[in-house]
């Protein structure tokens, strides 16, 4: 991630101390590297990475339902949530 050395250093420190929050929301302009940052966090934390390109109510419900069955740390990535319905 070009130009983000300080951010990555901060994240690395949080991960090294086992203090990364259980939930996080990454916000930024289109093309700012949000998905890349999420991938970096998952890789460095040894989380399983799953990308959800569909923000439909059914998909969100399925992810929530399946999340209760997951035994290893997992990162669920939803994109374009500004256009997500209120029900989702």
C-alpha cells in the first residue's frame, strides 16, 4: 500500500499485541484501497478471508447465520454498503 507505511505500522503493532478489534469498518473513497487494507489485516492476523460481492438481504442473513458456525477467525468483506438496503 503505497504511502501508507505509518498506517500499516500501526496495524502491525495492534495485531502483534493481540488487540485488533473484533469488528471494524473501513471507510474511504472509491479506489482508496479499502479492500486491499482488509486483505492485509486478514493476512497478517491469520484470519480466513471471505469476500461478499452481493449485499442483498438474503446474502447478509446467510453470512450472519453461517458466522455462528465458524470456529476460526474470519473476515467478512462487504463492498458498496452505501447502496445496501436498510433491511440488509
